C-alpha cells in the first residue's frame, strides 16, 4: 500500500506526488509487525492513554504532566500509535502534539465559555438527534473517537462511555427520522461514527437508505487523520452499497497529510465517496496563511475538497486554542485570488446559542453609489461595475 499501488485501483500515483506524503515513522513501535501496525483494531487496542505510555513516546514537560493529571477526569486522553508517532518528541509546540496532549489551558474556564455553545442539546427532540434546520438532522451514533482532540467542541459528552448511544437509542433516532418526512439529509456525527463496527454502520446506513425521503447522508469522521488504517477495503465496499455517501473529515495541519492518510482518502474517493475537509482555526497550530495554503494544496492532491474553516467554538476549556476573527479573515485574504478557488474554503462562525453557521469574508465591496458598485480585487485594485 505504501508504495503507491492499491490492488483495487486502475491507476498508479506518480512517485513525485507520493514523495510529498511521507510515511509515518513508527517511533517506539518500530518492532511492531506491518500486519499489526496496519490493523485498525491493533491501533485502537494500543492507544496511548496514560502518562507512563506517553512518556515513552515524547519527552514530557512538567506542564503536560500537570495538565494530564488535572484534565483526565473530565476528558480522556487517547492517542493512536500512528498519530502519536507523528508528534515531535522534543517540541512541546509541535502542531500534532498540541492537538493530542493536554495543556494547562484546558483547566481554565473563561467567563465566555459555554458547556453547549451550539445549543445542540436544546434542539434534541429524542436523545441522539439534533433537529434544528428544516430538512436535515445531526445524528449521534457513538461518543467514542479513535483519538480525543484537546479542542473538541463536544467535550461535555465525547469520551464519556456512559453517554454513548445504545441500540435502543439508535433505533429511537432512526424511528424519529423515519417519521419526519421533511428530513432529506442526515449528518452522522459523534464522537466518531467510524468507531462503530462495519456491521453497525451498515445497519444504520441501510436503515436510512430504505427511507424514501432520505436523499443523502454525511459521515463526520476524523479517522483519516488519526486512524487511517480504519479505511479498509471491507469498509469502503460496505459504503458503496449506500451511495450517495459524503464524508466530512478534519485535517488541521499539513503534517497530518501522510502517505497513510493519502491512501485512506484514495480508497474512499475510489469508492465514489465525496470527501470534504472542515478545519478548525487553532492558535499555534494553523493560524497563519502559509500553513493553511499548504494544507489545502495537499488536501486537493488527496482528492479532499477544503470546505470550511471554523472559528473555534466557545466550548469550555479550549480558550487557549482560540484566535481572533481578524486572523481568520487574514487567512482568507491570503488565499482568495492567490491560489485556486478550490483551495479557498468558507470561513464560518457557528453562532453561539444555536444560530447556525455564519460566513465571514474580507470586505471586497468598497462602495455602492446608485447603480455604480465599486469593488476591489485580491491585489487591492479597484473596479467599477454598473448595475442594470
Ligand atoms: S474526532 Fe471530533 S468528536 Fe472526536 S474528539 Fe476529535 S473533534 Fe471531538
């Protein structure tokens, strides 16, 4: 797989493309067999979950130790060996490490923090379904993830095994969707829905596909980033039965664009899945235009469309990740016009209190006088457009 040849493919990716996607080093797992390393079950079973294990992978700082002790009761630490191996063992500010290892900022609840900033629980007619918009719902099928991202907006329930969806809840959610004929689009989220077995996902997707009013569904998953081994041939063959299937994933930094991630996206894309990326703007990780442009270029090479840049939510204990809105606008200013339009995602704030996604753009409309509209382009040159 890592040599660019995938059995079910009719084409071979050119070496000059592949060399831009390095294979992850195996760090302390260098003696693990290929069979185990490439098994998502092995990766799940060998996740780094405590300080002793973590201390073997990176040189822990005092701050990281204290942050782990202070946060573990509230939000688990869990890092797949694959993702842990991407961390710089000597740099506490490594963008991979910042996403996976607790920092003291997590213990601070800022006055503007909210437990449920998007009011997802308020608009929950039955447990497991958020129904806010007329024609679509958010459907939670599990609260487990391969890795627990330190900036997670759903920390209030993700990683808490007591709040995971049981079979009855799943069936009640499906019954709600079946009864509401106005729903045409289902966003299956979590936790990470790929934490479910293939059989369980097949049951969920098959049940939805049997409902005549359901036109499409989207799977929201970070597995291509944190556990690309999960995207097996069996998994993509199961998805093929349920098209159209859309996958929204969540790459935040170019370092996450490895050969393993490339192959995972390729398997999905070859199976006809349309993949989009939803990056979150995170201080110290991706809050500069150069990083975002590199990430988006790599994503397009991986057949993933950059879709959203989210302003970081007001969830509790993640204020150390938040940036200003001006930083987000500056990133868009440095993308639009300077690179392919396909590499320019929508920059949005998911409005606190459940107001939905609000797009933000730099100001390109200079003035409007009568029928004369003055615009400026990405080079700040001005142009006039006359309305009819
Ligand atoms: S994968 Fe998504 S739901 Fe899971 S911890 Fe990360 S951000 Fe939260």
